[in-house]
C-alpha cells in the first residue's frame, strides 16, 4: 500500500538535529596571501533518505521534517560532504591553517504517517540543511565556545 502526499500527515519523534564535522584537511603553514588547494579527508558521509514505510513520494517526509525543524533540508539522494569546498584558499596573515566541511543541521528522526485518517506505518528520515558549509581555522588560536566544529577540526588536524 502506498500513500499520496495530499492526504498524509507525519508525526515526528526522536529528532536529533546537530552540526557534524564531515571532512577536514591536513594543517598547513602558509605565508600571508599564499594560495592553497587542500586535500580533504572524509570523516563522515551520508545520503538524504527515507526508510521504512513505502510512500508514493518519499520527499514529502523530508519536506515535513524540514517544516518541523524550521530548515530547508537536502532532497532525497543528495550526499554529503559535497565536493564544492575543495577550492583554492588564501589567508590574510601567515599561520598554520586547517579547512573543514560541515553538514549543518544533520537531522535524523523517526515518524509515523497517517493518510486519509489511517495509519500507514512508520519510518525514519535523514537529511541536513541544504547548501555547502565549512570554514577555516588557525592552529593554536582559540575558536571560542560557539564553534565546536572548528575546535574538532583543529584537534584532528593540528
């Protein structure tokens, strides 16, 4: 049995919404303005997906989850980390730097879906905030309490 999106409602539980470090470069000492194309080590990868109950349009589950967590989430089939953050970098000051990528708002959640007033079944959805995210950090420079991901990248690479 499958369900059309028009008559279905999703009830979400066990929502885990967090930023996750997905890739990090080696640390590199650079002169002011020196250009660098870092190679990235993938620490974690994944794909946006819905498992469990069979839906005519499983993307409706991701769309519903996005509304629940107030984020625009990556569509089913998209993978992280992307290849988009591997370009050239340059820095305004000499130092030892690391480049990293992040899956922002990586969300895992369970759901129950009802269609036309009948419980169709349960499932699990995984996605993250659409778009590339990442940054750079300088070794031996405190990142501040608000940047847990940069601290993790520094601990791994420096």
